[in-house]
C-alpha cells in the first residue's frame, strides 16, 4: 500500500492522533480511586488478568479430559515445535525453559506461519492459538498434518483450529475463549506444558500446577484495585515506570521469559516501548544503555535540587531486574533452567544493580518466589501484568482496545 493509500484508508482521523485517546502525563490520583479505575477499564482487563489461577485449574481439568497423558505412548519425538504468534508463541518459550538445558530433544518456539522445513514424521507440532484462527497457527497445523508430523492443537473450542485438528485426527485441547489472547497466557501455557510432561520432557508435579495457581491468586489479591500504591506492588511498579524508558532484564532463562512477557504487556496495554533480554545477553551488549543518552547522561543532567522535575523521568531509563535465585537460593542442579551455576547468575544481577546505582539510573528488583520453576515464573509475571494495566489506565488508555493492532490487521487482511 502506498503512503497515500494508507493515509486515505486511515479515514478522517486527525493526523498525528489517528483517533487515539489518552494523555502523556500519568494521572497518579486515578490509581488511588477504585471507582475511577473501574470506569477507566470498561473491558475489564484487570479482571481478565486476575484469572490466572482459575485458568490453570480449568486447563488442568480440560487437559485431563483430552487424555494428553497418552501422547507418550508413541514414544519421544525427534523435536517439539510450538507454533503460533504473540502470547501463543510465548508458551513455546515457557516449554523450552521448563524443559531446561538437559532436555533430550530440541524444543523450538516457531513464531511465523507454517513450520520449519526440516519438520517431518518424526517430529511433533503443538499448534497454539487462543482464537483458534490465527493464520500462522492454522498454517502450522495444516503443514504438520500434510507432512505426517504428530500434531496437537490447542485453542478456542469450535474454531477453525479445532476443525483442522478433527480432520487430521489430532488431539485438540479446548481453551475457553477469553479475549484478548494476552489475558489467556496460563490457559494456553498449561496444556503445552502438560503435553511436554506427557512426552517426558518436563518434570512437573500436579502440586506444582496447584501451587502456581495459588501464587497467581495471592498476587491477584495483592494487586487488586482497592489496595493503594503503598500496599499494591503493581501500582507501585506502574508508578516506578511512569514516563520512563523501561529496560527489563531477567537474571535466568526463566526470568528472561518473564521479562519478554512484561515488555509485550507494556507495549500492548500501556503502549510503552521497552527493552527486554536475559542478563547474560544484556551483559555483553545492551548493558551499555546504562552509559547512554537515556542512562548516565540523562541522570547527570538532572537537577538534584529541584523539588519536582518538570516531566518526571522523561527520556530516562528505568531498570527492572527480574531475579530468580532459585528455591531458597539452592535450586538443585537437576531443577535448574539454566546451564550456569545459580551463583554466577546472582553475581550478574548484583553487578548490574551496582552499575545502575553508580550511574544514578533507578532500578526496581522483583524476586521470584516459590518452590517449582512454574510457580517462580508465575510470581515474576503476575505483578508486571497488573502493572502494565495500571500504567495504561493512569495514561487514560483502554488496555483492551489497541487501535494500532486492529488497524494493522485491517491493512494486511486481504
Ligand atoms: O492466539 P491467537 O488467537 O492466534 O492470537 C495470536 C496473536 O494475535 C494478535 O497478534 C494479537 O494482537 C496477539 O495478542 C495474539 O497473541
């Protein structure tokens, strides 16, 4: 489409605003007023995000009805490809991390249409789509069936994906529709993890799932709208980030998955740009951001005698470190999601905190809690999920409606 055509099809939206509402300054007072929060969230995104615990329990029941356990009967596949986009693709990262570095077969999160060229009859494809109609997941399921690969489909009941699975005689795990897809992370991730467990790639007890669900319930309770910013960790994280350029680094592979999820939620809900990575990668490159225009230089120009900066944090980094130091700092080696000793990862997290401190770059640290990797992942996603929504609301954005995403779909759908 040419620029002119793009402009024409944008209708009569004002240039520069495209009918988008919201305000650049955060409305801090809104976060202390439950009635205003409610009114600012007409699509009930907070409620949707709070359903993580129930999603896990429901997914466990639905997966047991679908008899996923029998997947292991045909033996271990040569590889597992998790195909989908957006939140569906994130479940592939979760499976790969849960399977860990000692996993005997490759686990690949495939984020484009179809499946890799090397996939054949010896491989297994998990096609994941919350709506059950994303072209990428449908193309993956179709290609898997055509090439004779083993297929499991996970998505909305009575969807195109469900029909495709039925035609291919492949197991289908229904995921009750809960728009938007990003509010369905746990409903999608649990069947993927249970498939991995049935194939012998993931060690995960029922109790781990139950405890992760309880953790999400507890965090939803701490993050509920009636708790003010002093007691609500999500509101206080949202205020930490307000007006900043967030840089989110995860101390371990598991924490890096949570970092990626946070960046995705900040973009979709709060419409904030951010950088996210594992600290291992960041330490070799993007840690340099701390020295840059938005890092040390922005901080050295700050007037430390001013009562209130005119634009708080404008154009300045805010570091968020997601730390997973393992269960009581002593994760048994066989449970570790990383190839590195936990001490090395902890040292890296301490180091980057010191680097930030020396440069005056503000830093928020979130620590994983819980015994199992799944529970610790849940503990690193719940508060950030809520924070992204509170930040959206404080800027006057409806976190449910993202005009740019809808317009993109309209432009590219033939
Ligand atoms: O899970 P699906 O229904 O296939 O949707 C996949 C993705 O589609 C769109 O890109 C949405 O903006 C994403 O939030 C969603 O995760």
